[in-house]
C-alpha cells in the first residue's frame, strides 16, 4: 500500500505539501515527476520488491508512460508472463510495473484482468492523457476534485492531501452530512467536503483534451450456477485456499486480525496452513466483559494454529485519547462504533508485521446479517408456520425490526442501517440545517445506487446495496486506520474469484436451513474450533453505552453542548441533552454520529 497524488499543472510546492500530508501511507520512499502539464507524487510502503526498482512513478522503456500505484495485484505474475510473451521488458519484480505494461498492451481492458485491490494513475506524456482507476469493490480509496471551467483535475489517496490546494475552499457538504446521519454512511461519490468526490468502486476517470470522463468498468451480476449444497461447500473451500495463497504474496511479514468471529477465524486458519513461518495474530478486547468479550474464540483459533497472539484491551480513556486522531485519518466520518478498536489494533499490529489479513466481506457476500433472513421471509413465505419459525430464531428481534419497522420509518424497508430516520431528524435537527438539506431524500439515494438493477428481486437488490455501499465504507475505514500506522490490510474473502463465486450462489443456499453465513460455517466445520459454533453472531460489539454510564458522557456533553457546537446550528441543544441521558443501542449510535460531525468540523473546517 502507498499514497498517490497528482494534478494536471505544474506546482512543486503544492505537490510537496500533498506528499507531506500522506507521508504515513508510505514512509519507505518517495517519488515525484513534474512537468508543465503534470505533477505526480508517490509515498511508498514497500511490500513487494523492496529494492529501488520499485520506486514510483514507474516508467515504460521509452519513458512515455508512467504509473503511480497504491495496492496489490495478486495475479500479477500470471499477467507478467503473458506480457513477456508479447515482448514487454521489465526492470522490476513489482506488481506496479505489470499495471504499466498491461495498460500499454491492453489499454483500459487491463482493469478486467487485475485481481487485487488498487487505486492507480497512469500518465501518457505524448498525448497528455491521465487515466485514474479504482478496484472493483473499492478496497483502496481515491478522491478527486475537478474544476471544469479551468480544466483542473487534482486527485489523491486521502482528502487531506487535496485540501492543500488553496483555490478549493473548505466547505461542508450538508447533503453528505445529512446522508451520514441517515445511514451512518454515504452511499454515492460525494464526501463531507463540497467539491471533492470519491471515485466509485469499479470506475475509472480519463482526462484528455479538456474533457473528464467517468466510466464504470465493472458491476456485480448474479449468474447462478446449479450445484448441490455439498458441491458449493467444497468449491468454496478450494477457491478460498487459492485466494489465501494469493493474498499471502509478500516480501515482508504477514499477520492476521482475529475478532473471534467466523470470517477472521476462517481467513486466519487457512492462512496459517500456507504461511511458512509462525503466524502473528492480533485481537482487541475491552475492559467491559460479557457480551463484549470475544477473546475466548480468538484465543481458541490462535491456540489451534500455534500463533503468536497479541491482545490489546481498550478502556473509555482510550476512546477520548484516539477519537480525534481517528477522525483526522478518516478524513470524514465513516461507518459505526466498532471502528473504535481498529485504530489502536492497527497500531499494535504495526509493531510486528507490515501486512495483515482481515475477514471483511463474509457477511456481505455470504448473507451474514439477519436482514437477509427477513428479506427472504418477506419474499418467499408469509404463512403463519413460517412466522412461527422466525419467532424461534435467536435473531428474531433483528428480523422483526426489518419486517415491521418500515411501517413507521419507511427508510428501513431497504434493509440497510438507519441511524436517524427522517421523522427523527425533524426532532433532532435545527430548522436552519433542515432547510439547507430540504432537497435530500434517502429513498432517492438508494434508487440511484440501484439504477439499472430494477429487474432484480428484493433480496438481490439488498445484496447489491451491501456490496456497493456498506462494504466499500468498511474498506475505507480499514485502509485509513492501517495507513495511519503504515501497515497494509488485505481482504482474502473479497478476492475476485470468491466474489464471482458468491454471485453464482442462490440465496436459498446461502441461507440454507435459515442459517446465516451457512456456507462459510459449514465448509469450515472440523477445521476451525468448535467454540465458534456455540456463540451467537455479535458483529464487533463495542461497549460505548457502558462507557457512557461510567463517565464518558461528560466528554460527549463537553463537546456536543459546547458553544461552538451549538452555534453551528446543526442539531437542537434540548434534543442532545435528552439523548445524553440514554445508553440504549439506538441512542448511542445517534450520539456517535453527532460527535463525529462536531469533531470533524473542529479538525477540518474551523480555522486553525
């Protein structure tokens, strides 16, 4: 992983400032290229081919085309072999150079050959064309600002780099803020900063002849394959092995995060069977135990594979210590409360390894959330017998929430998390803020995501929503927390082959016997410890509510009820005062959103 940045004019000072802003993404080396029409910069985190030959920008043989690359291409050796047969000459052993020569040979079509996580930029000196692309699922981030009138494009791996461009005024994007309040996420390419967008997953930009074009080169498609359940389980295991092997390619030490769940346990266990050295694993726990303690399962996995298991325990004091650093590195509020653990856990991992594996993607690709059960029930059966079956389900309250709450809050019908329904916003937010965002509609935003997918079933649309909105936000949060400590996170469950495989499996198999994520669970029986099968799905539980009861509410009160916060005219003081007295799941999530928004303003918008 690295940090890339650039713009289509000459300004050495601005380029230096952008590179300084993202030095944490690549402290191992730095490379630049500057000419009249282009300024390019790269902070390198050396993972593959640690030699000087891997320094970016990397140029082709006649120095007409160069590449800046952030990420990893896991099938680069296969593509390289093909390119060598076509007479391309390589001077490094990097995957970055494969992108470069692949673009020379195949143009934009190279994107369809790449299996990996990436955000890269290619510049052609001859025709002054800039080509910027992001991987299929959006594992690696890429932000940009384009001034059409002046034909100025500036891009970077992190927003904070672009903020060095003084001609771009730092202004809050209130539509993005209200969308975050709704979904605890932003569903499209807008960001908290007016004028700065994120390139959507599976898209590329081309700037040539005063014209910026955005193209979607990949989108998920359901192509069901007929196979028995046992055949599905066996095929999953075989594809997983290949994916893990690809994701272990590295010239630096690799470890894994262990949350105590099936996804991280699966990735870690399979990796330990292939990795040549003793595996390092990393687990986060809290000073509040009970339902928040996942260490028994994590330790069981670590013990079974003989890993060096490193643990960190978080207290409420750590929340106060880390929250502003986290928001700074995130660039804008992203996802929910569980991110609290990622920042300190990444810091711990960075002391031992440079690359970590995560279990991201298992829930989204293989139906791991109760909402999938609710949608399947609504789609397939509405009989009394089927309803009684739901009442016996351990997650019946979660299922019932998605079945019945849409009658009160219509936004919930789409199946993705809602922090502030529109009715609640009227109670919580000021008239001034509501007026600024009066054109905003959650339903319109969801429809935009699902545009061109009108013919899908409701449960297919749900799977796409999670794949196209929630999963990319998890990736960005993970990327930023890792990069804050100069480490790289990889997601083997989101390998191209596994993603395509998941899209070929009917939901009836994914939820066979009404079991969440049954394909992963049943394929790993006898391979991972039995203790994982006796626990309920937890979903990264974080004791923020408990910490509020233990005195953390004073910090929230100090921030949210401060004079500067109230003067922003976003939320009502009276509403927040009442909210601070509550510690239930929904109230805590609302407080989390409001705190993130206020701290973001202080870090990025308020005068220094």
